């Protein structure tokens, strides 16, 4: 799948949310993926600190969560957790000797993923951002995203997809402590203090803050909240 700039993903985003929530009324009974957990900053600003995990270009959804695990149902808490334990398990061992989620662990030590170009290419499976969110990932910082992956991050509310013009995957190393400030739009290497510019999330940010497209639609009155 061709890479898509997050700017393209954000343009007229509010209008697309309205259109998608209209469609949601028609399929909310059985069509879309329901999940158990979302990014939860507990009312704090969008500032994430932690170890980063470095990936390169063209990380596809089969590397993020292989098709054999798509039978797991994210609306079931135990299967949601299990889905997270398989996040990024499709990465080749020879290129990625450090596992994103260790064997026999359900959560990652790396809440921040650094990518290159075309992150999330391949199939349109919503399980990809859900698996990353279930594993404990909070934000991906990449040069560009596949359009559908970007939109799935937003619609599920599982993950902040942040774009940058900097090729951070060639600068940082797995295990480095960084801070991703999505308020000031800057990433800081905490070992050196060096800062790198990020592109703003724009209208996508509040949708993820709300927990995804359905929660955002309910909070803003686009669809009725449950009684």
C-alpha cells in the first residue's frame, strides 16, 4: 500500500468523522471491532515518556500482528491481552533481535515506537493498532503512514500516530529513553536533550483522546450516548 502523509489523513477530518459516525449507526450492532482498552492519559497532556522501540521502513500489518492471530476477539478481555502479547511478533528475528514483547509477557517495555516510511502498510486489519495498544504502546512516531492504518489508529482510539520529517529510526536506538510531547510537537532524546520536531495531530487528536470514533461521536452529540 502506498504511503500517505498524516496531513492527508487529517485534512477535513471532522467532516469524515461525521460521515463515519453516520455509517456507525448502521453497523454498530455487529460490524465493527470493539475493544476493551484505549489510550488513557487520565486527563494529563499528551506527553509520553519511556523507552522507544526502533523499526524501519514498510512495517506492514502482518508484521504488526500476523493473520493467524486475527481469530482473537478484542472485545473479550483475556483475548485482548493475548492479542497484545503478539504485537510486532512478525518482525524478522535477524533484523530485530530484541522482541517487542518478551516471551511469556503480556506487555511491552516500549510504549513508544519509532518508525520510518509507510508504517502500517499492507492489509486494512483494525487488529494492527489494537494489538499495539493492547501491548502497552501509546504512540508511534514515523515519517509516514499507510492511510488506512492511520485512520484505524484514530477510529479505535488505541494509538497516537504522529508524523515527523526527521528520520528518527536512523538516529535513535531501541531502549533509549525519549519524551514525545504532542502539545509542543517535539520529541526529546532524554539522554542528550536533543529535540526533534513533530507534526501536530490536528483534528485526529481529540478523537483519540475521547477513546476512538464512537466515543468521540457520543461525547460531541453526533450519536446518542447509551442511556
